[in-house]
C-alpha cells in the first residue's frame, strides 16, 4: 500500500501523465525562480493514489473544500484526518506515499528540488532538510504566513520576464525560512502577521462599494482570502480597531458627507449607508459623535 519502491524524476510530470490517477482532474502547472519552484493547482474528487518517490520537497495546501484523508508513507496507515481550507502537509523528498481522499476539493502543491534546496540552506547556514522533520511528522498543520506566501507565489508565477524570477526567488526564500521557523516552533503560539497597505486598500474598496449592504467579518476576510479568526486578529494588530468598528466608522463618515452636501431625508441616508434604520443611525451617531444626525447637519450649516 506504499509507493516507496516506485520513483519518478518529477512529481509534476506524474500528475500530468495520462496513466496517473490525477489525469482526469483539471490541473494547472506553473514554475518560477532560479531553483525553480514548481506549482501544480488541481481540482479533485474522491480517489486513491500510490504516488512514486520524487526528488522534491512537497508542500500541499487545501485551497477550497473539505475532505477526509488517509495516507501511508511506509509506516502504516494514518487515522482519518479532516482537511479544511488552509490545511497543509509537508512530504520529504524521495518519499513514496499511498493516500486516499473523500470529498471534492482544490489543492495547491509546491515542489522544491532537494539538491537546490540543500544548497540554499548551506549557503545561508540556515540548517538542514532534516530540521523540517517535526513538520513532516506532524502530518497536518496550519500557518497563515505560509498560506499567504504560497498564494503569493501562485499569483506571481503567472507572470513572465522582468523581475518575476527575482520575486519568485524572494518568496521561495520566505517560504523556506517560514518552514524552518514553523518546524522549530510547531507547538508555540504563532505571531500575528499584520495586514499590508495593499490589503487595507482592498478592504477600503470593498466597504466603499458595498456600504449600503450588510457586511460581516466573513465578507471582509473573504476579500483577502483569509480565515475569519485570522483576519480579525490581523486587523486588530494592524489598526488597533475591530472590523466591526472599522465598518461602522466608514458608515458614519459617509453619512456625514451626505448630511453636509444636501437635504436627503435622514431615513434615506440611513438606508444608503447601511444602517438598519434611521433610529439605528441616530443611536450610532450618539455613541460615536456624541450628537444626532439632524443636530450634526444643523451645526455644520451654521
């Protein structure tokens, strides 16, 4: 039940082989950087496979879907694991694996060639591949920094020429460093990664275009492709505020703009800025600005 006796020069080629169990599934192959890093993104259903050993370190991350998963790397079949979006596993180079999945899902694989990876570690005196054993032994783990780096690599790998390879090399080194850090601190709390200015801009754009609608933390997290709980922590660490307070402030700012510019009825302003009712907007104004919308408008026009 293990593919340890089988070998292949490239797991990516095995995925594309018409004789492999993956051939029937939609898949996209990309690569980039000087190492290079090879990426395979595929939509899969229920299947079992006996993957051959390949000379690549393999990091796999579930992008979408929920699936039950079993595997055997030669030391016995694991208990059933449930993979959710963001779940990852790390497979050492030159290791065959039998595995079985139940459930439709989308998964992204990143393959790093062992010889080139070892050279990077040696050149930077960063450690050895064996330092990652605590991750490969863990079978299943989550890490938001790794997830975001992997998704950045996927996006960057679509580009060609110019600085694309340089950026891919930088992201690959971030990935390697984070794997090493994660392996050394697997059981310690992980630091919260702040949101970037670009991510804050994307949030601002979303709120601006959907201000009249009901907005939830899940809506905000989704635009950054982040889990709700991770997004809430990252947003608080970046802005010092909660997502709810942030959206409320945007609603109040827009309502003030409409109050200042014209004679739109208060009920219409409340509706246009996403408040549940005029009374809800009034209560929020009292709490945030210490006044009512009507009084605020009159004071602005004096």
